């Protein structure tokens, strides 16, 4: 039997070697319009309001100048204008600061938009916890509000929608919610654009979740062909029939349009050059500074220079600029605290030329803004930027991403004047496509969903490993007896217990098991991997659930794991766990709950260094387990579960994690030997 294709990408975690960031412009993706039915495109209003949640960690207001936040700000207003009900769920640490959020709750209320703060909480400061915390809390909040929404808009950035989408993929929630994922700024793509290696461990988690979020999307929408082509080149397993290119919704502020000094096609003099973008390498900061150095060296008289954009973390932009500006012989200003509107008001005055020098862009909001408000600009011809600009104007406003080429373009612009470029897309036509597509989604949401046939209930063999822990084994077996799933067999593998009370209890269990066909198997002390393999060899179930004797199942554990396994056809499933300490059962006076233990899933690179896949408690397709050769049997080495999961991933088998704590994990020094 050939291994199944794994559910995650083949090498998305860290494929830097040989990666290309040039635009392929393959045009293999259709626009969103191709997803419309002809009848629907003629409608001017939805058949009923679509209940939309915009799930985001970046939004205009609390976040001053983020591209994702600007895009979703425009989308939210557009959907309200189109007759839909919109909730913005802002998932961010700032959501816990009531005074910070209240003005924006009121601001959005006046726009007929509900604004809700969702503060990430729980977990620890570990790299794994940091990577997944926001996504877990977004999932929990959305699950609590599941009946309120028909559609969720979410960016792939940092995998904010990953666990919610995963729950839908596993058949555990959100079957009536359509997840529309926006391609924004994947971490790997961003690092390549910044010409930086990974220095933060949690970024490996972001890479994995971003990829899976794109893959699990019900509809994936990118503002450029460039980004979808990049994802395919980096082994994202996209559902291509459900992946589309569509320009972002953009709703210009009427007063800014009315006050615009220029018209498309105008030629304007330049009295000031404004670097327009976050002050970091990917946004072209070094390229821009080097281009100005070239102009200064060649004797070009430079007008005042302004840096208009937020500061980047872990990059000292001011120190870089201070080193270079001494040769420019002109005034240099910094405007780093402006929000999007303030930035555009500044650009619209006094013959200012915006420089959007990004080394890599998907569908730059800065370019949208310059086009919509008729701000003269120049930019690099990278990523998705050329796709936004009229072909007739590209030669006049675009430069290759090289400081000498940018210097040439700036010199020509200073001499000949700046062109007010025209857009490649028709804004009204694009709005009609978005409006019609959401109307179609509303019509589909109003239709009753077919009820699937009841899944079969395969036999599950629960293999419990045991060594000298009589009281704990009793608690584990009682939790198995209490399971809601009916088709279970239990095999207890005693790994050479020497304690007399443990041996006596095993005799009692063996007698009790006899009538049910369950078994107690005794072997010399060979350690955990060998004990689990022994249980698997005697299993008769199609599925095997490995479980240690010191843990305790929640009553829905087996039922939930079987349901998820049947729904997504996984070979291996792990789950979250609720940790506790003490010798009693959770909730008793001699035990105490601790933090929830969360896992990420089959993140190939990170899983070599850290167990991000799951604890040893997992459900496995018996056939796949046999093909993989089971667990390693090295005595007292440990980490046999982590080693097994890596072989599952590398073998191309399908492995997922259930984002719910299905059992209690006991923290104890008394471990099996």
C-alpha cells in the first residue's frame, strides 16, 4: 500500500534555498467573477443579509497603518453598504485594554459595524504557545458564536484562522460557515523579501499555520497572481478550483477624493520625496537610501525627504537613515505615528512624490491608495505591484528592484515631472464582482444543508500501557468505561510490574475483562515503545488508541477522535490535553488543574526539534501503524512518540490534531520505565 499524501505541505516550513521571489505572472488562476452564476450577477441586493465575521489581528483604528487592517476596513464598510451584517472580531493583546478599545467600538458602531475585542489568553510564553495562542483563542471565540455567522473573512497571516478551519476540516464545528481566506503576507515570503533568515523559533509555527490556512480555505482570494504562484512554488497544496485572483475592495474617502489636486494622467512637479511604507528592508528602505546616495553623488539637487511609515521591530531604521543622510544635503523628516488617513492627507499636499520601493509586495494597499487618491508615485516592479497599474503607465512609474535603476527613475521624475498613474482595474467593476459574489454566498447560506449519512462506528482498540501504578490504572480504566463511544476493546499491557498491589489488581482486571473479550498482556520490562507495540500486535480494531495509565479520558474522547478521523480520513490523530497534578481524579480534593497543553500539527521542520505534533495519546489507523513499523524499542531512551510522529510526517501519511483537550494529562515524576 502506498502512503497517503500528508495533509500539510511538503516543505513549506523553511524552504529558503533556491527560492525565487520574482514574479512568474503565470496567470493560471481565474478571477472571482468566474465563480458567479449569471443570474446572481444581475442582483443589486442580497436575498437576505449575509452574517459576516471579519476575524483579524490588524484593523484600522487600534492598529495605525497595517495593510491587512486597511484592506479589511474597506471590506467591512463595503459589505455594510451592500446590505450585509458585519462583525469585526479584533484578536489582539490590545483587546484587553478597555479604554483603548472603547472609542473604536463607538467609531465602528456609527458605521453600522459591530466591533468586538478578543484578547488572546491562556498558554505560556514558550515559542509554541506564542505561535498558536491567537489562533486558539480566535477558534474558541468563533465556536462560542458559531450560530451568528454565515461567512468568516480571515487572512492567512500568522494562521489566525487555522484552528477554526481545522475544526471544520475535522467535522467538529463550523459546517455551515464559509471560510474566505485572504492571501496577505506569509512569514516565509516576508522573510525572503526582507532578505533575513529565521531567528525566532515561533516563526516556524507561523509558516505552517499560514500554509494550512490557505490550503483549508473554502475560498482563497489573492489580490495578485504573484502570491498564488509563490504559494504553489513553495509547495502549498492549494485547492486551485477554489483559489481566485481579485483586486481588493477599496472604498475611497469621498472628501479625500474631492480634495485631490490631480487627475489620472497628469504630470506634476516634485517638491518633496516621501518614502511611503514601513521602515524595514522588505519595503525597500535600503534600496531607497542607496538610490539617494547615487543621486547625491551625481550632483542631483534633492528636495526634502520624508519617511512616512511605522517603525519595524528588530530593525533600527533611524540609525540606518542617519548614516546615509549626511550625503544628501537636504532636510530629512520622520512621520512614523500617522494612521492611514493622516498619511494620505499628507501625501495629497504640496507636490509630494510617494516612493513605494518594496522589494516584494502582494497587492500593495499603498499603491491602491495612491491610485485612488491620485497621488503621484514610483514603485518597484516586483511581486503583484505591476498587476495594479495600467500597462501604459508601468514604464513611467516602475523600476527594477535595484538602487541604480531606482536612482535613474527618480532622476527622470525630478527632471520631467511625476506621472499620476492610472489603475489597471476598474474599481466599479471590481465592486460589482465582490457584491455579486457575496449575494451568491448569501443565497447559498439560506439553503438547507444536506444531512450526511451516519458514519460507521469502527472498532477502536484502546492500548493502555502500565507499570506499577495500580491506583492510576484504575482511574484510567474507569474513564475508558465511561466513554460514549460503544465499539471499544481494551488491551492493558503490563510492562513488568513488580509491585504486589499492582500485580493483584491486574489479576482482578483480567477476570473482569474475560467476559468482554478484553485482555491483559504481561511482558518483561521492555519500556514504553515495546509495550505499545505489544498492544498493537494484539489489537483487532481498525483503529488503535494509545493511552498511558496515568492519564484520564474525557467521556467524549473516543467518539470525538473517531468522528474526526472518519471525516478527514486521517491516518493519525492527536489532540490537546488538560494538564493536572495530584494522585486523584481531576476535580477531586487531591488534584489541581494546570495549563492546557496545545499542539500545532505536522509542521515538518519544527517537529524535528520540538514535539509540536502531540502527546503519546493518539488514534492511529492500524494498517498505517503496521506499515510504519510501530514505535522504536530502544530501552529508556524516551521520545518514541516524537520519533514516530516524524516518521508519519516524512512517510507522507495524513496526520492532524484535534484542537480540543480530550483528556487529562497527569504531570508526575512517577513515570513508566
